[in-house]
C-alpha cells in the first residue's frame, strides 16, 4: 500500500499553523482522531477547535470535530 504523508494544521490570521505531520498507509486512520486525541490537540492548540485540516497528497481536507457528538 502507498504511504501517505499527512500534514495536520489549523487556519488563523490568513496563515496555516502546523499541528502534526504523520505518515501512514491507512489513509482513514491518518485523518481520523479519537476523542482523547482531539481533546489533546484542542488543549494545545485552542484555535484548532472546529478548524482542523489535513493536507494529503496535495488535497486539503477539513476535518470534522466530533468531540461533542454522542457518537464519539
């Protein structure tokens, strides 16, 4: 399987701010966070709340924050 480099970032003030870079052959896992992982990210980067993106193979993806949903 192809390894995907995934850059996670949030947007603020017209700039993209780096949160994390990962490499994974499972694209779904690379762009999905558990509730605990998302809470840690938001604690460290408060502006990333409902504002987290992933850049995968040149494609920007807005990630959905499910930390307040009943499903997570």
